[in-house]
């Protein structure tokens, strides 16, 4: 089940054509006869052997290529940037200076023309060695690379640290001049192959290739021998006639034609066109009753069955009746191991071994001894694909043995019989090229204006009955001007000036005691209609007794104030309110403008508009009714 691939070390990176020419020039430059004369130079009180100056390099290029000084300096600059020459005095500055600056030739092993790329493990060893040498002092980009490599190759980080320590110890045993030259050489190599931020990566060539595009093929005996061996191996491979292969393609296309959503369409409708989600609902992963087309597809091959979650669920029921349900359970566990979290691979591998492979396991599977040996040996160092051999064995066992009996079993036939066949739905019109005509959303400015108009209408319909003479409306016959608000006077409760509100509502005289021998009064007097009660409430509202002290004594929440306005409730009173929806306001009532009563003409105006007042009557909260607070009794 593992995908085989070429080794990364056998891949060739594409090289630019001029690298071969640079290599030829470097070989001539180091020739003892025609090259640059090297000698020992002193750097930092250290004599470095085989060093050359930048001026010598530039003069050699001028004499060899017969070009201008500017072109020679640019070409020498490229020699340094590509890592063929490295500086000794300023290792971080990969440029050629036409003066007495010292340089050395890079070892051909580290030339970029080589067929292997710089490996992350080698770079991690270099950074770890540098970290040990400088005791944690690294460049910022080197710290980021160090942490990234620690996470990327954490599985062999112990090997990286061990190699770094060994190389550091070996470097101490070298001579001082050799140690200095080797440090400059190594730093220049990694500056070219791991470019710091802000510098141009001259080795950026794109993707790797399997073959070397710059390889010069020569017609030698070895070349022909390899060609003959290749064609001999190719002849031994199995071949299939083109008619057979094309017949297989045609058969596959005819078999899957009805299941192709592009060629045959979707039932009940295409959800991408009609915006109808029924297709997704009917083809959910673990839907209770699948479609008939989906169940028929399970019979195409075993791969179609085992890739469908609903098919695996139905196949598991069949395997349990045959007492082989552990086979599918082991296959699913291996899939979870391969595509699960990397940090849990070892733990999952051990659980699978204990559950399915260990001697006396609870769900032991039957595999041959050779496969068991390969699997047990691989579990010593578990990875994602350690159980591939056992999984393939179980897969082929289910395919060749259980799958054929499943298709003939009553379980599959029953599922096929009760499968639904969706009918083609009505497709919605989507306009030209399948695009729907979308309506633009209203502008936020229009929405804001509508909200302001709604608030204005609500404020206009709200009547403040605490202001005497505010309830003004004109009768159809004549209009009466609003009387000026009366000055509130403090009177005693029950006095004739401010009679009892209940007596006013029922049409009785304020301050009189009811006769005990008289029958108990009804909510409305005998023979009185609802309009009479409404007119009584109208008299009460028109009297302007809301600011009187009698009402203030009846309601502890609304104390009497000399200015006639209602004080807002305090924080403590708000917390004691049992129902904010019921006692939201003690002195306001909402009614339409056309249903307001006229202050003038108490009897006639009330009789004329009592029908409108009755129809538009709203809930009125009396200021003398103190709401009971639930729970205070306890």
C-alpha cells in the first residue's frame, strides 16, 4: 500500500547553462601553470595558506577574457555569490573587492554544480555546532531556522546534537589557521544555500528533476551497455493489446455512466443550480435509507463498497453474522492509523496490536505467519505504514471471500429493496448561464430613516395623562380649545375635592360610605354597559387628580411632588418591580390620536366618542395599585 518514489538523493536539480562555464574558468584559475598564484596571507594574526587577493582575481579575468574592468568586476562578483570563491576577512559580505581583500577557492565538493542539494540535516548540524560554539548567540534568522528544524526533524534530533558535538571537538584539535579557514568556508557555503532574509537566492531554480538536463551524453561502450540492459528489461514487462485496454475503458465508462453527475445529472435536482439541498440529504454519509443508485454502486467492485461509510456499515452487519466482523474493524483501525495524528501513531499501533494481533487478543484476526512476522518486526519502530502488510492481507481476504457472499445475502437484497428512488424535482429558473437574479439589500440610510419614522410615530401616539388638559381631540361638530393646566392642590384622601378613584369609575359620590344593607355592587352597575365604565374612566382622567396627595398616599411608589411631574424610580425600586412588562409606566397610556377625548363638553363629547374609546382602549396601569412583590412574604 506504500507509494514507492525515487530517493531524493538521486534527483537532479536543473542548473543554469553558465554554471558549466564558470566551473571551467575556476579550473583554469586554480591551475598551477596558467592560474592565479596563491600564497600564505596573514589574517587576524593568523597565517592563512593558499589565499589570493581580490585584485589578483580581477586582473586574471581581464587578461583571460579580454573584457572591460566593469565586466570583470561583475563576473568576479558572481564567482563569490555562487560560492566558488569565499572571503576570509568579511565572511558575511559575498562580494568581490578589487583591492587587497583576501579570498580562497571553495572545495569542488561544495560547488553548486554538484547533483545533490543542501540537506536539512547538515544545516541543522551546522546551526547546532554554531550554537554550542557561541553559547546560544545566533542571528535572528538562524534562530528561526533552528527552531523550525527542531520541529521538522525532531525524530533524529539526538543524532544532530551528537554530530555537532563531535565536529566541535574535532575542530578544536585542528590548527588555528585551518580552523579559521574552515569556519569561513562553511559559513560562505550556507550563506549561498540558505540565504538570509533580504538577500537574493541565486540558486533558486524551481522544481527538482529526475534527470540531469546538463548531462553530456557520450556514445561510449558503457552508454550502449546500459541502453541494451534497459530495453531487455522493458521487453520482459507484460504488455496488453490496445484493443483490450480500450475495451476496458469503454466498459468502465458504460458502468459508471448513470452515476456521473455531469453526464447523467443529479436526482432530485442539482443543488448547485436549483439551491435544493435534498440531494445532500439523500446522499449523506450515514443516511438511514440510501438511494437505489448508491446501493447498486456497491455491487460494481469491492472498492466502491468499502469506500462508502454506509456500505461499510451494512457490510459490517453481514460480517458479524458470519463471525468475521473483526476483519473490517482491523482495516478501519489501520486507515485511522495512516491518516490520523502523527503524535498518536505509536499509541494507536500498540492498541491495534493488543486488540487484533497479540496472542489471545479479544478480536484476533487470522493472518499467515510470514505477514505476522513482518508486522511484529515493524512494530519495534512504529510508523504510519507499519501495518500495511497485514491490512493488505485482510483486504484481499474480504474481497475474495466475504464480498461475493455479501452480494447474494438477504442483507444486501433487503437494503436494495427499501432503497429510495428520488424523483426529479422542479428546477428553479436561474437566468442566463445559471446565474440567479439577486435582489440588492436595502441601503442602511433607508433603514435608519425607517427606524426614525417608526420612533416618531410611536412618540406621537404616546399620551402623557399626567398633564391636565393634554387629552385633546376635536369632535366632528366643533373644536374646543384646550384649557390651561390647573394648579395641583394637596387635599386629604376621601375629600370631595378629590373623590375616591373607585367611586369615580363606578359613578358614585366621593367620600360617602356605602349602605351595608344594600346588595354588594357588581363590577358594573345593573343595566350599565361597558361604554358607561369607559366614560367614568374618562371623567377620572379629565379631572387632573394624578398629582393629588391622595393618590400619593395610596401608592408608595409615587410620592406627591409640588411640580406635578412624576419622579423616576430609583435603583432599589427597579429591583423590586415584579413584572417590567406590566408596570412599565404608571402614568402613560398608548392610544391612537383619533380616539383622544375632548376636555370640553364632558357629557356630550363622551357620548359622541364612547364607541371609538371602547374600540381603542388600551391597558391602563393605575398609580394607586401597588403591585404585590412575590416572595416577600417568606
